[in-house]
C-alpha cells in the first residue's frame, strides 16, 4: 500500500512538471498570454493577501486594527523606498509585533 502511494505521488509529480513542456511543444518562447498572466499575478495575489489580512481590522476599529494599519503603511513605505520585498516584510512584521505588545 505504501509503495503504491509513493508511486502515485511520483507519477503525479513527474506529470505536473512535464505538463508545460508538452503544452508548449518545445518552443523556446512562452505565448504572450502566459507572459501577461505572469506579469499580473504577483500584484493581484498581494492585493488579495492584504485584503484578507486587514478585513477584520476594517470591520472594527480597535487598537489592534490601528497596529495593523500602521504596520501596513510601514511595509508600503519601506517597499517604495528600498524596493526590497524581504526588507519591507521584515519591517512590517517588526512594527506590527512591537505595536501589539505596546498598545495591547
């Protein structure tokens, strides 16, 4: 039973990794539609994550929502200033953690 499970997981993994090569048929260039989707996905995913994280803060104004808003603003400002994703995430997390300890 375990061997069958391992073989099934291996087959699915190999098929998923081979799918793009089979789909594009050995062409070196990706279709323009895929390029457009690849350009639009990261900002769309970030927007969804921001809305998901702040949805509770928008519904009820509390000290925690104030901390979340300040941390989100700090994250945005650091990202605009440094254009470094890891630095902006680290600063936003640090600001949020400090504020929830100080304000709550």
